[in-house]
């Protein structure tokens, strides 16, 4: 299981909504990326597979594919991309692919879990 909380939101973090993407980064995000990210607490993560679910606040999303760098990047940097396009092929190693749906609203204090 994995659990984190959104600490702050970059002023341009929403610009990727049209591409069905959310970019998460830990509190150590580089200055040039902060404006485009949802800043989260860096917490340890267990193995993530397609059998898990992503939960944002209380809404569940099916995981369709896990990029091969997701677990390491989330654990070390708090940095992954969430992509809500239903893809079953990982084009980007640091992306967690989710069911094809609209991008959820994320606010400061939002809880993100993987179970």
C-alpha cells in the first residue's frame, strides 16, 4: 500500500489536463518544474502492479499499465506521471497508466493512495 498527500499545487499544474495527465513530484522538485507539478510527500511504496487501484480522495481508478520506473521514482523522488488514457503499453517508464476517464480535480490536502 502507498499513501501520500498533496502539499501544494504549481500554478500551471493544470495545463496537462487536456492530455489527461497529472504530474506528481516530491517536495524536492527542481525549481523549473515546480509550477507544473502537484507537490506530494515522499513516502515509501510497495510493489505496484496492474492488480492495484489508484485512489484519489475516495474515487478509485483502475491501473492499466505500470511503467518500469514508477515504483523507484515514486519511492526516491515522489515523481511520476498519472495518465488517464487506458493505455496497456507503457510508452514512458515513469508513468502510471489508468483507466480512460476525465482527469480528477486535485486540491491541496488531497489524499492519493495505491492499494
